[in-house]
C-alpha cells in the first residue's frame, strides 16, 4: 500500500501538529559564484573525499529554481519548510552582512509567508566560511563568537519572517565527523580535536541563543541534535558498559550540557589532551534555555567492548537502507521516551527523519514503496512516543528532494521528490504523494 496512516485518535492528526520537509543550503543551492567559499567546497575539491568526486557547484540549482521549488513545497500541502542559511552567502569576510545574499533569503521567506508556510531556519548546517577555517575553524574559540555575531546580524535582518530559528544542525557531525575522524569537512583526524570542536560549537550555540532571544523573542529558538541510540551486542557487563560509554560519547555529549550544564562524566576518563578547553562561565552560556529541541533520527548502532578502543561498533544488521543504515524504528520511540525521562525538555520537533533508497524513475514515476514503509513505521513510533507522554509538536521529512549527500555525493537519494541532475526535473515520488495525502487527510 502506497499510503501513510495513523490511528484516528492520534495527536499527529490534529491541525496544531506541524508537518514539514527539510533541506540544507549546501546540499541544494549551487550558486557558488555569489558567495564566499566554504569548507565543503574545499573538501569536495580534495581527491577521494566524496564518493563520486562531485561537489556543490550546481547541486539542485535551487539558487535559480527556488521559486519553482516553493511551488513544489506548497503542492505537498506541508505546514512548514526547514531550510538552512549559507553563512558564506549572507556574510562578507569583513563581518558585515552581504545584502545580496540576505535578499536571496528574504525573497524565499516572503514567498513562504505568502503561502502561509512556516519557515524553520537553521543558521549552521555545516558550511563554515573557509576563511574562518583558515583561522582554525571550530578549534578556534573565536569562531563561536563569529557565529554569534552572524546570528545577531542575520536575525535582525530576517527575524520577522521566521517562525523558528535553530542555531546548529547536528554539532556531533561537525565535531566528530569533521574534526575527529575526518570523513566530513574540514577533514581533520585526531582525538585531540573532536571534543574541542564540539565545545566551541556548543559555546557558539549558547552565545547565538542570547542574540536570537534578544532580537526575536517571538520565534521558537533552539538547536537540532542527531541521535543514534546505542545498543549492546550482548548482556555481558563489559559490552553494556562499553555501549554506555559510546552513548555518552556520541549522543549525551551534545544534549547534557544544554539541559544539565555538564558534560557526561566520561569527560574525566578522556586523556587530558583530548578534553575540551572549558572556561569559567561556558557551561552557563551553553545551557541557555531553549524554546524547542530539534531531533534528527535515522538509525541505531550496536556496540561491544574492545580492549584497544574501549568500544567498537558492529556492522549494522539487515534490513538496511541504501546508505547501509539499519532500519530499526523501535529505537525511535525508545530514544524519545528515554530523553524525556532523562531531561526536562521543551517541546520536541522531529527535524529530520527519512531514508536513502535505490530509487528508479520508470515512465516518469518513482514507486518507492520501501521509503513509504520506512515513513509509516517511523511516524508510528513518533505517535507511540506521544501516547507515552512525550511532547512532540512537529515532524519534518528528510528530504524535500534528492540532493548532495555529503561524503556520498549524489549517489544516495533521500528525497520524497526525485531530482534528475541532468535536467533539474523534479518528480514527486510515491512517498511524496503519500506524505501529502497524510497531511491533507487531517
Ligand atoms: C543528516 C544531515 C542531513 C542529511 C541526512 C541524511 O545527518 O543533517 O544533512 O545528510 O543526515
């Protein structure tokens, strides 16, 4: 069945539950000639970093096609659109706003407003201006202050058109993938980098929150974190405690400082040179209250103890999506209820959830039954967590359309709309039609 459904009594069928689609600037825009270079331009130009050797020069050409894309978003009947701003497009190297770049987003925001589509704007979805990376990037504490300054200026310029601001998208990915294992830009490798970058990202978040709350007290201001729940391979105590360590290292590291003003205790088990540089007052800044928590969920991970590394992740079992991530929807409600127990949370928005599938465009149609199935199971888990008492106010499908999937280039398709990269033709997939129908049936 190519349909999505929820129990008739579900809170997710009430009109105050928000449904949306999500994208990110570098993944869709192109239009690189009119902005500063960013770390992903540099990373893409480095041999063997991106699977298909591609880059963000054209991507979905949303820089030119944004009007049509907003019509497309509107045709899906969604309440909201989550987009990110390209920092290197809206700020000059001098630290002044780039008016041309700001106008590009103002046009988009005005068009959304005219269609009564709420704009959920992320300020940082990984495209750090290259000149800031050249000055040390997120390893340099000053980048946090540069980010807050950007947040201050841009929120004054566009704030009245924005329903919700998120400071960062997935600081785990920026810090760990970018500065510790080097599979994302800027591609640094070293345990001495990851936690330092993470701390400066979180500091930047807290500093930016102060600016957002000052300039835009009426928008929903918060942060988007990703979680990959950690499961122990066995019941052996050593595997269980290795798994707990992994959870603290990958997941709790980013949420605990925000709500509990502290890093997980494993901080003290890290070698001195691998610890962040925490200055007096930092944890107060990081724990600035937020209006909402954005949660991105795709999969879980299974761990066991390892003598050398402490823990090691097992290969994900089947069923898996086309990117190799296990499909394990139960972990979604498990995650939401456990976070709800651990922390005093504001309303939650699921800011990303979706699947890469090996889609085929046949006679102008993509019959992605596998993706519909993924959405059905995951929406049901969100419903279950709401029934269990978790306050979830919205859900965004990742992604509106196929796009540049970071280190995988254009090889992995996450869209509910298919993109033909030769013609830039968009085709709504069966999952897109099903999502539209779920929304319109409310
Ligand atoms: C998330 C990213 C998003 C997209 C999905 C598949 O980690 O936030 O940009 O790449 O994964």
